[in-house]
C-alpha cells in the first residue's frame, strides 16, 4: 500500500505530540520506584497471512515506564496495518526472565481497527541491554479482520 507523504508527515507530527503528552503524564504521575523508562519506536509488523496486502511499516513512537516489579505502563501511537493511526495504552506484565530476555503479556486497548477502542491481550518478548532493547508482540488471530501478526519495536532507555 502506498503512503501519502503529506498525511504521513502530519500523522507523524501528531504521533510525536501524543508521545510527548504520554511521557509527561507517565513521568509526572507515576511513582519513581523502580524508575525504568524507555522511549519506544514502533518499526514494523509481519502478517502470517501473506495473501492480504497490509502496511507492514508501522512507524510510531511511545513510552514504557516500570510501575511495579515486572509491570510496565505502555502507551503511544503508530501507523497500523491498515495505514491508519492507532493509539495504544496498556500494562505489560513480564514475570519470566532469562538473562536479558523478559517474557509476559500485554493487556490494554488500541484504536484504529474495528471499533473506537479494541481490547488487546497478547504475549510479549522484550530483549533489553543497558541502554537499548527491542520488543516483540505476537497478536493472535481474533477474526477474519485481525489476523496473526508479529510486531517489532526498538527502544532506548531514558533512566
């Protein structure tokens, strides 16, 4: 699918403004305990059903902030698989740790798909170094519109 450059730049600008607001809210209202905050860049997705033409360059920006041990508040915006802007907010609970690999689940909500706000529950894998990391989210097929997809994010640790 082609991306209209003018609309893409406008949506990217809105994404940065939204991410800045999310960052300020997360840093201003959350307890500093376990202060672990990441700037997250949504990069791409891979749809297992290759017969459907999806946008797989899903650029966006977001934040993660640890609020309890193994639990992070996550939020941001990105260009979804239908080339529309989506906003997401949720919690990631990742109790399984194997060195730098953390596994768990995300529960939250996302806009831009079937309704104004769709619930999301999906397994996640994070690989985190001292300053940089990546997230993989695996969204299982829910119906004939939401097919199995693997999402990729890269991230930079702020504190």
